[in-house]
């Protein structure tokens, strides 16, 4: 059985849509001394629409082989082999670690909302990987089940 968690990135969606609406209003009303051109509206809007498509959600899935993390429509992704996990624990991120894909003090953070996460220490690596989650206990349990069924001690 496969575990899947989808988190919606409201902290990205709401400001992104707000900016798109503001851009449209600015163009329609032609505000300022040098109003926005139609091509400017299209280019800036496309940048925000692409950003929203890339980061509107984070999907974490766990199967017998891997933990997979993907953002938005799935172009940005990361896979971690279960057999490479040495240790797993529940952690709480510092607020200033932020959202998205971040390099943190001793590794990488994949997060889209909140502060709760699991931390993975990988074999043959000094760095860690943190995965943001809405339910850290459930995600940890699922990963541990897959580790145990693979014959890996945690």
C-alpha cells in the first residue's frame, strides 16, 4: 500500500492570485506616469502563473522503495530510497527556514506550509533531509513500516 499526503500551498496561492489581480487592475486603469503595456502584463502574469503551477502543492508519497516529494504539477521532484535511510525523527522547523526547497544548516528542507516535519539521516551522508508535513507522526510511522518491511533497522 502506498501513503500519499497532499498539502496545498495557501501561503503561495493567495499572494500569487492577489498579485495577478493587482496587475490586471493596474493595466486596466493604466496607473502611473509610465503605464503597463499589454506585453508587460502578459510577461509578468506568465511568470506568476508558472510559479503558481510549479509550487501550488507539495505531494509526499511513500512506497516500499522510495519517499517521493513533488511540487505543483510535478516538474520539481525528489526521490529518497528507503534503503538509504539510517534514522528518522519528528522535528519542528524554525519559522525562518521558510517555505519551498531550502538549504538549511545541515541539509535540505522541503516544505510548503507549517513547521512540522520529519528529519531523515541518510547512510553515507553527513547532511539531513527534512520533509514538511501536516501529520509528522503518521508520515514517520509509514516510513518506519517501509523500513521494517525492507529489513532495515531504524
